[in-house]
């Protein structure tokens, strides 16, 4: 399971003295544990599926991307670089992202198969099919582009 992989990698980072990896893995595990506590608070079983763990890791990676953009715009390249390194480290645990061309092809197929050409309906279907494989912002841009043409 994904959570065990994170724990094993954290132990390996401790043994090797890799403080960079150790810090990111501790953050990732803390985020997963926080999500587990939230589930328990809602009356759900606290066990986390691999999909839920990947969801948490994807959100953490997205936060890093947003931080890189903000630090770059704010004239702090050293902080942007640090966030980018963390994002790249987290990417090792995430599924490979689809290229723009692959997303375009998938969206075109969804629009062709969809009974509705309504943006929210197409977007809902696209995100259901592409969740974790493509960035939601990119999918949204492509859906708007294809529906307007």
C-alpha cells in the first residue's frame, strides 16, 4: 500500500541521513494522517485507500506548484527553487501526468460521447475519467476551448 511505501521510504531516509527526503516524507505522512483523522471525525473508517493517499499527495504537490508561481512572481527565486524540488520529490509517488495532446484527445472523445454539450456536465465527466492523470486547470482550459469551437 501507498502509506506503507511512504513509511518505508521515511525509514530509509532516516537511516541514510537524507534530511531533505525525510522532511518531505514526514510532511506527506502528516497530511495523510490528518486526512485519516478527518475521515474518522465524519464517522467513516479511518483507513486510507491508495487512491485517497494519492489524492492527498497530489494536493500537496499542487500546493508546491502554486507556491513556486507565487514566489517567482514575488521575486524570491531561492524559495521557488526549494518548492520546485519538493514538488519533484512528491512527483515520484504520483501517477504520470498526461500530455496536453493526450488530454485534448480524451476531452474530444468525452464531448463526442456526451449527450450534453454543457460545460459543467462535460467537465464533471472529464474529471471523473482523468482524475489524477491530468491537472484540472488544464482539463478545464481544454474543455472550454473545445466547447467554444
